[in-house]
């Protein structure tokens, strides 16, 4: 999906919106077809960029067909890579999570 700065790059004309969106829809379908999962990340390059454009994420994820969001959680037993973490699906629908209702995102 890219990072939250991608909206800034697109706004400056470095990416063609429709081509970028179409590519993400195709990638989303391919990833889901093989059981892939989606998690949000932030490629911020300093404190002032943390959470930049997060208010745009919900409608965008819906537009490219992402219906589930996953996160990493500690696990008592190691995964196949030897790390004590596991992927966990955010229950109750990601869009209804309290995070998206926080004032700082508006």
C-alpha cells in the first residue's frame, strides 16, 4: 500500500493517481488470493511526519477493497522465522475501531 507520504508524492504529480490505484487493486487481489494479510505501517522520516495523512486511510482502503487489517502480537512460541510474534486480525471490523474516531486524525 505504501506509506502515508505517498499521498504527498501523488499531490506533487510524481504518481498518476488512477494508475497507482489500479495497481493497488490488482496487488490487493493477488495478495488476498494467496492468503496474504494487510497491516498498516508508517514510513515517517521524523516526528512531524508520524501519522501524516492517516485521516485519508479509511476511505482509501475501502476503495481498493481491503476489508481486514492485521497487526503483530507477542507469542509464547516462535513462528516459522524463529520470532515470538504472530499475526492477529483486528476483530470487529477495522473501520469501527476507536483509533479512527480519534480527534488527532481529523
